[in-house]
C-alpha cells in the first residue's frame, strides 16, 4: 500500500483500514509471543502501514482545518 492509494480514500475508509491493521498487528504480536510467527517482516510492514495511514489522516485533517 502506498500513499497515493491512501490519499484517494475517504477518512472513513482510512479509519476502517487503520482498525483492521491494528487488529492484524495485535494478532502478529500474539503469534510472536507464542512462537507461531513465521513471517517476521510482516510486523514491520504493518507498523509502517499504520504510520502511513495516520500521516494521511493528519494531512487531510490539516487541509480541512485550513479551508
């Protein structure tokens, strides 16, 4: 997922995506704690996707406040 795809989405869609990614991050942490995690790189990708979505949401909020 890249920033241009995220900028095309509405804030509600972004929040839904954010909730889904946070659930996935929780599940990945749980798998790691129990020793079942196979793809450790996925944790990093999910963390970065969460940050990317939060950045786009903040940009949209700032743009809305400026208008």
